[in-house]
C-alpha cells in the first residue's frame, strides 16, 4: 500500500488549532492570506483541526467504516461518491445529507442522485458515535471528507493529510445538484467545463475520474452507448467488442435499467490504477470514462497513459486532487453550523 503524504505550510495554523477547534471565530475560506501577514487574519482548513477537541475523530470514522466495508465492499465506493456529490454542489458542506423538511428541499432527489447515491446510514452511524464522544464538534462535512479518505485507504489506495474544519450548511440546493454534477454521457469538453466551474483543472479531472476504479453503475447510465450513441441506433464504436457484448447481456435494450456493472471490472473493490488500463483498451464503462482517452486531447490522453503505467504517480495525483476537491468552498468561522444529526439542520 502506498503511503503518501501531501504536505502543507500549516506550521502556524497548527499552533492555533486549539482555539480553532473550539470556536474558530472569523475563519474565512481556504488558505488565501498569510495568517500573520499584512493582509489580516484568515483561516482555512487544516489537518490538526480536531487535535484537542476530538482527537479520536478519525479512529471513530475508521472503525465504523471498516465494519461497513467488510459487510459490503461496495460501500467504500458509495461513500467516496457522496463526498464528490457534496463538494460539487455549493461546496463541501454536507448539503447532500439533508433530508426533505419544512425548510429544505433535499438534493437526494436530483437527477444524478435519485435511486443512485447511497451510504447515508453509514454516515449516520459515524455521526452518532462522534456525538457520543465529542458532542457537536465534528461537522458532517468533515465526516464525509474523512470517510472518503478512509474508504480509499481501506480499499488499497493512498493516504494523505486531510485539511479539516468544514462546517455544515443550513440549506441544500436541488437545482445546484441537477446542474453542477456532470452527466455520464458528457463530452470531454463538457467534463472540463464542469470541473473548471469548481476550480478543478484537467489533471484533477483525470485523476479524480480514477475514483471509478471502485464501485458500479446502473445500466441506465451506459445504455445509450450500447444501442444509440449517436442518435442513429448505433453502438459506441470506441467500446471494445467483447466488453460491449458482455455489457449488452447485463443491459438489454429495454428494461433492466437498474442492473449494475462494475466501473472497473478487473478489480471492482480494489483502489488501484486498473481503471486507466481499461480505458486504454476501450473498456471504460461510461462515456465520461472513455472520452478521457478517445476525446483526442493530447495531454489528457498522455495523463491516462501515465496513470495506467505508474500507479504511484496516480496515487500521488489522486491524493492532491482529493485535497483540492475537498477544499471547494467550505463554510468556516461563524458560517454554517455543526449539525447534531446530519439529516437535518439544528
Ligand atoms: C468525471 C465526471 C463523472 C461522471 C460523469 C460520473 C458519473 C457517475 C455515474 C453515472 C455513476 C453511476 C451512478 C449510478 O449508476 O447510479 C458513478 C458512480 C461512481 N462515481 Fe462517478 N462520475 C464522475 C466523477 C467521479 C468522481 C470525481 C468521483 C470521486 C472522486 C466519482 C466516484 C464514483 C464512484 C466511487 C462511483 C460508484 C458508486 C457506487 O458504487 O455506489 N465519480 N459516477
């Protein structure tokens, strides 16, 4: 297992983490200003955030996760995806965890999430244990980030230092969920645009797509490729022939929409670089996977090749890009709240 450390210039921030954990007054945004420089005080996220207020936070997350993934290996994938779908909609603020209520229209019913996103019970169990150990200290948004990192570690992927201190939103955005999460039939240009909107570049796009080295997709998300890719009742010619025939048996032209197929059939519960090896030979499941190589953008194709050849390089870049994704628009300081129950505002 590759152990990677993504290092940050947090020396000063870590000294201040005690105050930060308890009150974190006035923290705003991510790492913009030198904390003691002329620009005034500005705090972001930092790995030691719970060092004094809830030192056992990560251990609690890991113990619940370990059990859940042992019971159902796919859960690692489902939890990673929860964090992604959280961060792409108004930032990493646990908005995705909110249920419908008098004041909230849940993101759980958006096109990308409905009948698809899962893992909420595992997050509930983690939260319940954390509330027992350190009441109202650890945010649901940080639980998602910790659980995503843990899921990758437990399935054989890299470890990295994870900036913490996100707070939870008091609102969800159904429309944001419908418009900001890229659809599976995206072109390469679409994908680049969706990621740019979140401050993520092409390298992040390719590395984070490597999240599809674990987990599954429903037939409805790739059916078009088998029967009607170009609107003329033809298959996607970039799909390798035997792989295509196998997919057709899982995903018939009518019905079977909820049948599932692994995103990386060679090692569906192992976090490794085989996803990229499959893409190179026409065995990526979704259009959005395939276009990383067939989209004909030279430097993106080169990245796919490099990740396929060098797993350490993929792990290193994946860890960096996960930190970047986890830093999308966090609520800090007096913004947001620490929910008592991840499914509802306090
Ligand atoms: C690049 C654009 C992306 C598109 C178009 C996309 C699309 C999809 C789709 C359609 C599914 C299957 C959903 C279903 O059948 O219900 C899926 C599953 C999944 N996605 Fe993505 N995804 C993208 C990026 C990402 C990223 C950045 C991550 C994480 C870093 C990720 C992690 C996952 C995981 C782990 C699963 C499997 C979930 C499970 O088995 O429960 N995806 N994705």
